[in-house]
């Protein structure tokens, strides 16, 4: 069996690995427009002004203990072990002078000690409120319709807890404003987090970056097992020839005789390829057009090599959520001190759930992310951005938006079956209930591989 996979992101790589595991004789070619694999979750080399190179990613991607399929893929492809860190939640309210006026801290490390002794501890009744939310997600007969924010009201979550925990949690995980994010997605995430708790919420970090500690090892493993990669190769159309498919790139070069083609692409890319291939619309392809996307800004900061910390942190994997004042629309930013083994301290500041179709939004957001950066650098290191080097990475269509309107209409999540025989699709938007994550991409790839092999075996009985 000869298979073409279009897209070398986590979904495409996962799919190829599983197909090879189930049928080592299959011939697989992976086409990728970029010069390397990983798609929207990969590592980058950042060259500083002094010639030094530091390792970052194209965005700050979290992998947690609940991501069993991602962890298994990394192990099977001989990737090095990632660092594991205790879950913490540090939230700071920032006033109009860019100073912290209220701080809330939670750590699973010495949990009961912190419950009583921490200076910035959560009010105890908040834990009871979280327990109520846990009870509600256990009641499977309750329909999780509407927005995530509405669901919180039904779950009797206190207003301040919604501000300190729920809003940042929802918008960071779904990359969607909590006033429009799907309640179904929120409940799915919570169910995943409560499986094998607290191991499920352990934070895993690549020791170098996503590529050097993960993606590159997967690619190396697949090449060793006969998978052919064609990087820098954009497939612009697919043609049906008798019982086979051919893939045509943007230079009109044709690769043919594929039995199956797998679109390991986000919905907007799949839709564009579908149209250029002059395929008839299907119920599945019509849904691709309905989905909206949301962007992410990540500001990477390299501290000077001689920096001094003036405020201690609770653990190596320190991250903090900073909510700006009403003057700046109470925007919040997730600030992570990367636990990487390199000469420089690297910090990432993430702003999620951005609708880039809003006119002038990027200029305003860049100013706000710099305000968050300046406040953090001053309070933790007595530094400012002018003492550091920084780099803004913008992903305007980072993920699909987990909108409740489409979720309630059963049109948000995709199907592996495109409606055209022999053409499949795997992507992070193809797993019901899941937002866009590395794990949902990996699961989608596994599902397509298994279904494809079942179908192939049935046809050859």
C-alpha cells in the first residue's frame, strides 16, 4: 500500500508512525511545505546579537501527564526524557502603575502545608467550589451546551475564582475567549485532568526545545523505518487517476500512484487544497469553511548572562499569570521561565485567544505584552526590556476557535472521513471535545492510521 501524507505536523507524524507499526511494508511519503517537521508546535533556534544561539519554540506549548498518547509516541521514537514539574498556579492582579496589588498562589507541592500557611493562599471555600465542578463533570446525563462562562455560573463558581483561575485556564487551553468558548471543550479538558490526578496535571517540558527533544527524533525514527520525507514541497492539488491518486506540487511536479492520501492539515488548509483539486463539496468539506481561527502572540525574552534574581521562585518550573488593570482591558498574560539547560535564562510571555480580524489589535496587544514584560522583569530581576533581547512570534491562525455555537450544532469537530473515498484527514480539530493540543493531533493521527488499516485488511480478505 502506497500512502501520501500531506503535512508533517504532530498529526501526520503520529499517523505515519502508527501505520508503520501496523504494516511495516507500507510505503509512506510525507509532504511538508516548511523545511522541517512539527507544524504549529516545533522548536526554533534564536540567534542573539552576540552570535549566541538559544533554543525556543514557535509558541509556548504545554504537555501534561494526561497526554498519554503524546508521551507514548515520544517513547516509541526514542526521544529523550522530558523534565517533569509540579503543577502550580500563580496569579497576580496588576494595578495602573504596573505593580502587583493582589497575588494568589497554588502549588501541588506540599499542598496541605500551603493550604494553611501560604501568605497568598487561595480562600478555602474555592476548593469546595472546584469540588462542585468535579461533581458536575461526573454527571454524564447533563448536557454541556452553551459557553464555558455560562457553565461556570451553573457550577456556582465564585466570581473571583473565575477571574483568578477559570478565565485564564479556559482561554489558555481553548485559545478562545471564555465568553464564546465551548462548554463541551471545558468539560472534556477537566475530565482529562482528573484522570490519574494529580499525575495527570504534571507539567512536562522538552529539555532543549520541541524539535531537538521530540520532533527530530520522531522524524529520524520514521526515516529509519522507510518513510520518505519531502520538505519544502507544497502540494497544491490532488488528482484521481483510475484507482490511484497523484499529488501535484506548486511547481507542477507530480507524484503519483498513491492508494490513499491523508490530509494532516488544519481545516482552512484542507479546504484550500480541496478547492484547488476541484473536488465536489461534501458535508465534511462544507464544515471546514465554518470554523474560525484564533491567534497567539509569544514574546521571547533572553536575559543578560549576568542577571541577578531579586525575588525567589517556588520551583524550577515557575510560571505566573499577570492580569493588567482595567486601563488595559484586564488582559492577562502567561509568563513562563523556561526550565532549560542553556547559558541564558529565557522567558516567554504568551497572549492567547486573539481575533486578528479586529482592526488595529496587534499594535495594542504588542504594547500590552510589553507592559506585562516590563512589570515582570522589574519585580523579579530589576531589569527592563532594554537590558534584554526579545523576539515576538505571532501565529495569526494558531488554532481553531472552540466556539460554543458550532459545538452545540455538532459542526465544530472534524471527521477523519472527508466524504471522498481514499482521502482521509487527521488534525487537532478532529477529536470530539478537544481543543487544539499536541495530544488531540496525535490521537487524530492514530485514529486515521488504525481505521485505514482496518479498511485495507477488510478489502483484502
